[in-house]
């Protein structure tokens, strides 16, 4: 899929993801790339970070640097109402009364979905080389990233083939959903940067997020630990600073041992960075002389597939699901027809089993460095 490289910044609320997304965009622009930083967070604090008002239309912040707020409500008013109007008409034409038609055309999460499709549109058709997205807090972002697949399934099951065949508006929606899904799961185009602060509760949520994104087939290219206490040797506060920094280092050491992703560190700054100049100083702290799109900040793009199938000596097969699981992860497995329902820490996804395994049964399951490994036995 042609278009811009897409970086999605997310993390628990208050960890500084908006500031780091803006700093990354500023750094990329200084390097000569044409960059759009777009806020998909309903809080829309991106304008505050850049120190200027922003609208839904991209505006130039600095040379090669543009920014915008994605206004979900305006997108709903402009796009979704027309689709709903047409669908009500078609549904009524196949025997549903007006009330039923109205109820069936209220799709869940449509405003968030349209915000994400707008980001995809900007990435594919805009003049930018990179689109940096300031997403909402982690829980909202996970729900948002699950929407394209969920809503596509909802639409497919809700409407009869005869209706779909004659629904131009629905065809456009299906096309947008397909493009959006392909954009999100293409590791050479889209990746997530998880921002965290070095606190145990935040790190625990980060680990769950890594597993949830892997379950969706979405690549995380790096972790950013923000607001580390600066190291200090002198002054009356030095002892407190050393103790606090030692606590933070211990938390990050545990995180580093649990993931192959590199954890990049940013120290807490005395003044809140507002405007391009201070943001570039922050980016220098994070990236040094490196390119934000190059290793070690972004891997080569050769991400492991979600599913890997291997035959076993003596019969049977082994299916490895590439999930970064920890010992504390709550895992549940269930067979639903030809699908495997995998639930990790409350996040559920139906994984289509390879055709070869559909007549097999799960004989064993365990976790190793490949993720979740299932052993299948049975007759072909």
C-alpha cells in the first residue's frame, strides 16, 4: 500500500505520549522529511504542545512540519449520516420497518472508526512522508485498533448479500475498512511506539498492551520510558533523587528482561517543552544523532508472523502464536468452529486456524520464547 510511514504513539494517560509524538515529528521534519503530526486523542492537547491552535485541516507549524486534530464528530456529520440514510432505505426495501432499520444502522464505535480512517486517508493520499499519530490512552487505542476488523465482521453478518450488492455506500465503507486493516497490520508501514513512565503499574499495563497488539497483528517497534529522574550527586535533594532513580532503574531492568524490544529512556525536564525549539531538545535526548525511523528505534520490518506452523516427528503439528506473554498473563483458549478464540488479559481475538489443523484437536499448550505454542493431534 503506497503512502506515508505511520507511527502511532500511545501509552497510559499522563505519560507524555503527546509531547514525544510532537518531538518525533519535529525531529523528522528537521531531517528534511515532510511530516504530519495528527491527534486522534479526543483530549486534543497537541495544539498546546506546539503552542498554537490547531484545526481538523493540517496547518504548517514549521518547515516541513504540519499538524492537525482529527475531529471525529465532524467526520460523523459529513460521512456517516449519508451511509446510514442509504442503508435505512435499502433495509426498509427488504422488509424491515423504519424502527428496525434505524436500530440496525447504528454501528458501535463509528466516530472512533471514522477518525482512524481519516488518519489512513491522510497517510495514503496526503503529501507527507511520515504521519505521526498522537493516539488516545492505551485502553482507548486498543479498542480503536480492534474496530476495523470488528465492524467489518458486524457489517458482513448484519446485511444480506443481496443488500450488500446494491449498496454503493456500504461498498465504500467495506473498502475503507479493508484498506485500514491492511495499513495497520503492514509492519513496513505502520508501527506503534509505547510510551511509559518507570512505575510498576504502568509497566504492567505496558506488558498487557504488547500482548494485545501482537494479538491484533500490529507491530510495536520500540518502548520509550519517559520522565526518568535525572542523576544527581550534589545538593540536599541528591539523596532522594538517587533513591528514586534507583527504583526507576530497577523497574526498567525488569521490563528490559521481559521483552526483546529496546527500552529508550528520556529524563524528566525542569520546564515543560512547548514549541518546536524545546521539542527538538527533547528529541535530541531521545534519539541522539540517530534517525527516528532507523534501528534501533525501529526494527527492520521483518516482524515475525502471528502464526507459525511446524510438523512434529511422529505426527501432529505445532502452532506457535507470537504473543509476548508473561507469567502473570491471564490466558484463555477456546475452539469456535474453525477458529481459535484467544483471550489475553481480557482482550479476545478469533484466530483462523490453518486449513490443515481444522480436523485436529489441541493436545497441549505452553509458553516459550516463541510465545504461545499449541500442539495439535488428530487425523488429516
